């Protein structure tokens, strides 16, 4: 290939995008993006033939399967924060991207990766941040109503007649915090509750 598409700058951009994933919707967008990338680059790899391209196609197929196998562990509502399983899934997503980068960089002299490989990779690398960013918008839109409900609930608990305190108040608020944290208002609610004198568990 005349020039590399997946450069060091693209690698750093990839790492930043994956590190920015906070919700299930964003995680699912990242998974979908990398699987679409795999499908796109497999077309030229398979169409041209040759030992290097054939082995590259097998490797991409194998790594894509790992992503598909682990993706279902991203359970829960799209608007909820990613759980610990995202770290595992993210690792497989990263390795699939890095595999394609290695395939591109390791192409033997005098060979190429097939017509359209570079274009397919370029489109995919641009789509990942766009898709994750779009998922952020979906999450924010989906949580607006939930944030309003959470704020009203906090106010109701804070106005309670003293008998609703401590662990009882926390039992009401805890399920709401993941949603409001995504929308960026969790800190405000936290201080609102503390101002009203409702003690929350240590460590929050």
C-alpha cells in the first residue's frame, strides 16, 4: 500500500474513543463499529487470494468471533453505565482493531491487501467516534425524563418528616444515581441531599 491508513495517530484516537465509553449504548456502538469494520476489510482480503491475505482473513474472522461471543455480556438498559464486563469486551474490540493495523503494516513488499482495503479501513476508523458520539446523544435524550423523576424523588425524600433518613433514603436514591450520573447532574443531587441532612453511606 502506498501509505498507511491506520497510523499511530489513529491508534491514539481509537484508545481515546474507547476510554470515553460510559454507557451500554456507547459500548454497543463501539462493538457494532468494529464488527462492521471487520466485514468491510474481509471483502478485499478474500477476493484477491494469496497466502498473506488468506491468513489475514482467517485472523480477522477469528477475532471478530471473539467480539461477538463477548458482546452479549453488555447486559442492561442502553442508558445505564457500563459494568465491569466492558473492560473485557473493550479488550477484544481493541485487539481486533490492532490486528487490522498489524495486517496493514505487515503487508510484504510487492503485495497489497486488495482493492478497497484502505478505503474500507478509513471509513471504519471515521465511523467509530461518530457512532459512539451519536450514542451519547441517544443516552442523554433517553435520560431526560428519568432525571426529572429522580430530582423530584430527591426533593420528596429531602422534605420527608425526619422518619425517612439514612439507609431508607439511600434505598430510594441509589437506583436513580446511575441514570443521573450519565446526564451529569449526579453531583448536584448528591450535594442537594447532603444539604437537606440526609446521611448517605460512607464512600459515596
